[in-house]
C-alpha cells in the first residue's frame, strides 16, 4: 500500500464532516521529506564592456578572472578544445587571459544580446576560429601543457633591470629626440 487511509474531521458548511484521507506513506515508513531549497544563486553582474585588462586594478582583475574562471572551462567543454589551445594554466598568462577576455566580450556583445542579428552566432564562430589560432600560437610559445606550467619568458630587451633593457631605453630615447629635432634622415 502506498499510503495509509485515515479519517480526518473538517468543517464544511458549519458542520463537522469526517472524510477518508490518504497520508501518502505507510505506517512506520519515514516521511517524504524534501531537502530545503538551495540558497538563491548569486547573480553576477555582467562585466562592463570593453574591458582594458592593462588598466584594471587588482580587485577588478580578480573579479574579471572569477567570471572568466566560470566561462573558460565551459567554452573548453562545449567546443572540445585541447590543452594545446587553452592550457589549464591559461589564467597565469596575460596574452591568453586577454584573448579569452576579448572572446568573452565579443560573444556577449554579439550572441547573447536581445537585439543581436540572426548572423550573430556565425560572426562569433568566425572570430572564434581566428582566436583559436592565436590561442594555439600563444600556448605553444609558453611551452605549457596539461601536465606542467611554464612562466612566460620575457624578451631580454624588456626584462626589468637587464643591461639590454637599459641600452634599449637609451637608444629609444635618442631616436625620439632625433625625430623631435627633425633629424628624420638618420639611418635606421
């Protein structure tokens, strides 16, 4: 028997009426207790667009990374991207973060807006194909894979404190000064 049949008294038209009621459980069984509803999910505010990664402060970068940290794994799953395109350490490489951020913003502008044209998804996939190529190149340059992370190597001439960086800065300043002085004939 699925439930127990009991008689309950209720009032109808001012008179006590007895009626059979099924309780929904058998004698001795545990009540059908449903777990409480989950707490409401925190609705994340959309990121403002466009985002200039270079100008974000630490808190803004952290918030942006949190949003990307939800979106990038979903992108990788939905499109079956390999680690050679988006390695697990993507968030540690500025070039990968910025490319993925640009792709995220483009998708949100093109695909999920109510006013998006019917061709929006095609536009996104066109840009996505180009982004995959760039992501693959940058991932290859890092040397990262699913098993290990490598720090992005800096070119010596931009490495802070290096002799080559100091030499470059002096040469660059000399060149700018010669341009300012009208000496455009200076051989490159």
